[in-house]
């Protein structure tokens, strides 16, 4: 899904991770798995990064990596 769907402070639940096994392992190593609740933090548009909080940890993902995630807004 597109990062623009989430605005600053929105919560979402990860429903699926699409992509290669390498991408899935990358997300898993960073604590992102199916069922994980994420909160989008402030992310300047020019940076090309999406800033998230998950399980009390702040994380930045590239937009193209973030698009491998399917989520529902909660």
C-alpha cells in the first residue's frame, strides 16, 4: 500500500509482507511481521524515508521497501 494513506500519528496493522525471501527476512530482523502494529511518525517528503514506531522502537524505511507491506488502518 502507499505510505500516503497513513498520516502522522496513524496506527496500522501489518496484514501481509510481499516480496522476495530477502525482503521478508529484512523486515523480520527489524521486528516487522504479520500482525505487528505500527505508528507513522513525521516523515518529510523530500527525504524518501518513512519513519515508524513499532514495539517501542523507532525505525526508518525507504518508501520502496515500505510498499512491500500490506496493512489496514486502525
